[in-house]
């Protein structure tokens, strides 16, 4: 096994876990942690460490990290900061990773010395340190979590976040969008393990195919650059950088307590290493999703995009948005238009590009008409991407429930008939109505199961496509 | 003089920056073209100093106390012979800001052939290390901030992409009646500054910032006409 993977496996897939700070009353954060990882299916030994209690939450407690029956892969620590250095120093080489939730370290002036003591103690105790001031790790492979969620399948998206709160947002929103994680690590003050260590790990980890980073201040920026430079975008890396404006920078400094780099450097980083710079949390998640579901094509970067769906005005606006993003939603050549005209679709249907089909058209043959349309688009038009957008409101109540399924399944059949021709993206537009939201959620889950990336608006899909194209172009420009 | 010695000498002198001649010698030691030049201590020695050099000449005051030579009246261009140079030195020495300053000498340079003004710069980022920058000269850099940055070291492809990133890139091809400027010559300078074995990688800790402004680029080559290296 790769040495880096081997080094970090005990963090992502611990066999034994110790918990420091759990109370006999069962109400402290470490008690919650014990409950959550059990719910997530962690079945290995859990060792509570407590100065006096014989037992916590039905588990036998130990006095010190050196006293447990087995060595400890992962230790969760939430006690007063000043008590932690002696605890770690006494571990006697029996702990591989210690995660410190507690704050009051380097993120405040008066905590700087204590943070140094913490680092020294971790070295003395022979372990790597995550945090302090960090929520911890979400690793479905290892049944670890810091946020309240039920069991979820492990996946291929690995994320490192310098903010715990935003890390929580990324996990929860990402899961709801169909992202499956190989891990999400919050690194807090990065006293020892920093974003570059996680970047290096995710590149080495065979389970991870897509990497996401939320960074505010990176003292290890040079190392991030060198790793990205050496890897040449072998796996797509999506970077969300906080503090890119002067005021944002000031906010980041007070959040993590260290100086952030210049925005020009981050833009340069993106241009020369091919990592994608996302502008917002939504764009970050949309972009992770597209890389999780679609295979980038270095030999044929995405240029020509077809929009197909219901909603004339929406597709006109989207055409504008895509043009601004440099994505080409250009009218079809005459042969494609002629072939579509042969279908004799009802009046009100537009068959250039964007292809605008009112619900009346789409419910023909219970939605199977979409197969004929997409077949012509793929067979004759040969675009690099098709964005199918469905405004749910006109469907719900007006057509049979299966029409929506049939439209998408019809497109999927054509997709399979032309393997590797075009990227397929689905946009499910909802007006926020309760019934429609419920239908959308259910429908999105089905689509995600089929490996289709689903977006909330046509524009969001455009930003993700732009990122995919940037990645494809980078690979193409650096090949050979 | 080698790069190390130039830097050491400036530090020993207590300078905040390399003087213009030292800056150009540093560039020359990395293979970047600089104008043929000579320093004279006084007007009387000019004729002897410029023997074998081609007019027209540029004349610049050398003084660690004068940061903006043009503003102080310390730059004169288009001088045709020794006589014009002597007169210019005498006049320059009498300018109010120069009269009171410590003057190390007078720099006489052959003028670069006509071309487009380009700026090549460098800054040291505390986390990323040295960055290299390129922009088109004059208003493009100063007012429009039309510049591109990369983290060092850069590759030839990175350098080419930096140029393509400039909004004014078409000007290099001779748009709006300009002289065509050699892209390859600019790319070569960028690599000598920011490439794998370039100046910035070898002296990452020595400089806080630097710029070549202007780099005069013609269809055949590029010449660094002014250089500023601020010591770290």
C-alpha cells in the first residue's frame, strides 16, 4: 500500500477510538460523538478516558491514553485546552491521531503559547494532531461523523475544510444533492495536519476521485502548489477560497487567526495547476457533483451545449448566462433542424437550439417523444453536452406522474446509445411549492441513483459545465 | 560580477534596492539583454567613455537618494554625441533635486531599438513564495491593471498563457498600427526570470519585489531598459 495512504488510514478508517471529555451524565459533546459513530455503524472498541469514572455510556473507562487494552487509532478530545498537552504527552506512542475540538489556542492571541505546547506534546506522545479548534472528520468508510446524519454510503469525493461550520454545510447539502464522500476533514487551526497533507492523501487514496478544498488561510500554500503542480490535475480539484476580497480577508484573519495570501496568487494557482476556483458554496457543491458523476474528456473539451426542456423565457435567459460563461448554445445546423421538423411537433415548440418544448409536447406518448428528439440531437447535432431542464410545476397535476420519469428515461436510453458522445445534465426547476418540492426531492434521488447530476437551475448547471470544460481544456493543453 | 556578489555588495552598502546598473548586470547574468552601457564620473570623461558605442544615447543619474529619476530631471534620451552628453550632464547636475543628492555617477546607455513597452515584475508572497507578473507597459499596467501572475517556477506554456490572459494581447501582434512585438522574446524573459532555474527561483529569499519597466520588445528581441530590485 502507498505509504501516505497507510499513514492516514487510521484517521479515515480507525479500528479503535478513544474519547476524552465524555461525562457520566451522557450530555457532553464526546457522549454525542459516541452515540453518532455507533449509529453510523462503528463496531470497533471505544475507550472513554476519564480521571475517575469506572464506566461511561456503558463502556469501561480508562485513566490515560496509555492504559487502554489496544493502541488507539483515533482520539476525539473535547476538554479544557490546558489539560490536553499532559494528556497527549502521556500517550507513550500508543495513539496515531488526536483530534482536538477545544478552542482557545492559536486562533486567539493569548492561546498561541498553549498551541505550541499542544504541538510539542503531540510530538512527544508520538501522534499526529488534527486541529485544535476543529469539529473533526466525516468518514463513512470508517463510520466517523461530526454531524447528525444517518448511515450513508461511502463515495469518491474527498474534502478538506478549514471551517467546521462550512464543513458541516458541505456534508449535509452535498449528501442531499447526491454527493458521496470518501471523507471530509475539518482541520481547524492546522497546528499539525494542514490542507496540503489532506490534498496529498486524497491524491494517493484510491477511493477518492474528486477533491474539494475550503481554504481561508494556508501557511502550507507553497506545498499545496507543489502537490498540484506535480499531479497535473490527475484528479479534479475544486477550491473554494475564503478571504479573496480585502474585507473577506479581514474576516478570515479573525476566524482562523493567521494571515491569508493574496488573491492574485490563488487565481494564478488555478490557471497553472488546473484546479477549479469556485466562487460560492453552491458553485463548489455543483462542481463537486459534476465531477463525481461525469467523466471529463480531455480529447474533446465541452464547447457546444444543447438546452432542451420546457420554459421558453428560462431557456433564453440561460442562453445568455451560458454565453457569458463562454459556453456555446448556438442554433443547430440545417440538417438537425430538418430532422426535428420531420417529427411534426405541436405549434409552440422551438426546434433550433435551445429546444423549447411546452409540457403539451413533452407529454406526447407519455413522455417518450423525448427519445426521438434527443436521438436527433445526438445523432445529427452531436453536441458535447445536453442540459435537460424540466420546470416541474406544469407537469405536476397536468400530466400523469410517469411522464416526468419517461422524459428522463428516454433521454437516458439515447445517452446509452451514444456512449461517450455528450455529457448529460438534468435541471429540475421548482417554484418552492410544497407538493412540487416533495416530487422534486423524490425524483432527484432517483436520477442521482442513475448517476445523473441534478441541478436546481439552468445557470447552476452552466457554472458546473464551465468548470468541467476548464478541467478538460487543462488536461488537453498539458497532454503529450 | 556574479549575481551573489551584486546582491552582497548592495546589502553591504546598506541599500534598500540594487542600483539600476547592478539590476541590469543581474539581468544580464541570467541571459536577459540590457543596453550596452558605461558609467562616467564627470562630464569631461564622456568622449573616452563612449568609445565604440552606438548613438543615440540615454543618460541617467545614478544616485541611491533619487528613487524617481525622471521626476527629478535625471533622465535624458536621444543624445547624439559626446558634446550633447556633456551638456546634458552639466545641466542635470544643476537640477535642484540632484544638486543636493549623493551622485554615484552618470549612466550612459545605447538606446534600445523601437518596440512595445512591456512590464515584467515579481513579488514575494509570504505563503506561496515568488510570483512573476507580466503586463503591457504604460496605462495598461498603471491604470487598467491588465496583468497576469503565476507562481514560480513557470513553464513555457504557463508563460504563453500569461500573455494570452492579457486583454491587450492583440497589441503585441501589431494591432492599432503598433510595431509587432515578439511573443517568444517576452516568453524567454519570463522564463529567465520565473522559470525552473530562473532568477526568482535562485534568489527567492533575496528580493521583496522587482520589476523590469520597461522591457522594450521589437519583432526581433527584448531589451530591459530599466530594472528595479528591492531587497528583502
